C-alpha cells in the first residue's frame, strides 16, 4: 500500500489551494476534487487504490475547504474549474484524468466544456450541469444560516442526513464523526462561495461538446440525480452511466466496493 503523501500549496484562481499527491511521480495523473462541506479526505480510499495501481493521484481541497485558504471574494464554477487548471500548470501536467463528486463533478463539467485540451477523461459522480430554480432556491436558506451563525455548524446535521441517511450514520459512527468534523471545519466564505457557484451552474446546454471518455456515476438513492445523470449521459457522446445500488450522495463512502469497481472499469485501459 502506498501511503506517502506529498503536500503543496498552489495559487489558484480563487485562493491558495492545498494539494496532496501520492503514487509514482511518473504515473499517469489523476486529479480528484470533492463535494461542498467536505475535503480531499473523502477520497482517501480511492487515492490509495489508484496510487497502488501506479497512477499519480493529485487531490485538491476546494477554496475555503480543508486546508485551502479562505477566498477573499466570491467565485464562480468557471473559477473552480480554473483552480484545477492552475494546479495542472503548477505541476507541469499537460493533461490528466479528472475525478469529481457533487461540487467537484459540477466543476468537472466546466473542465470538459471550457478546458477539454487538459483532460484525458472525466469520471463525474452525483452531479448535475445546471441549477433550475428548484435546485438553486434551497441554497439561499443554507447560506443565510451559515452567515447568521458565523460557522457551518447548523448545516452539518442536515447535510449528513441528506448524504447518508440516519440509519447509515448510526451504524457507521466513525464515518459520521469524520465527516461531521470535516464539514464543521469548512469556512463560511468557502461554503457560501461554493453555494453561489452552484446556484449559477449553467453548463447543461454545452455538455454535448464534451468529447473525452466520460463515466457518470450516481447513487441509486440520491434523489432525482439518477434521472438527471441519465439525461446527461444521453447528451455526452462518449459516455457511460453506472448506478450504484443502495448508495446515496457519496457512493464512494457508503458503497465503496461497488464504487471502486466502477472506478477501475473506467481506468482499466489506462493502467501503467
């Protein structure tokens, strides 16, 4: 098992980004980004899996999340995609595979639309490419709650419930505590900026231009997202869809075996 992790701070479009690298330095690069109110830690198991397979795994803490700095101003989904490009530039990587979940999947659609020349493939999980009113509206109350409280603490319980459901959290206390701690550590500007970026998400009419090999993954129990991602799969020509049974919004955490099988199917032709 490869567990030697290198940390660097890289200036991005939004802030100073915490970046974590593991696996052989000459391995095929795989970039990984995470959901709102989480951090690169959510990819721990998958990062080890890919590094052990010989890939160079590069995980980024999103602006205002994890160990990345607090952004000074509001930012857009385009700028979150530009953060990934900034990391590629700083590491002198011309093209990389990209793995993103939820917020990271949304900015991944931005990469596919705006920066296709920097991609080898896309593996996008539990994400959408637009924010119609029914999706955008609930974020206003969440933003107000965080700003009024001066922390993300009021958001933690309802977020974890949406992601995993109470029965899973009760039966997996170590996951409950870990993700609770990560969410509580998210800065208010990081959360608010990301939430506003989600509200203005507007890539749906452009995803048909994505030409790199794309795998879409979704938890079967993740609300309307299975239907949403079926529509996205129909719009992206070189794409497949994997629906993970008995999984919620973070299938890599609540159904890691099935998720990892889908991940390795995606990368089977890229092994080094």
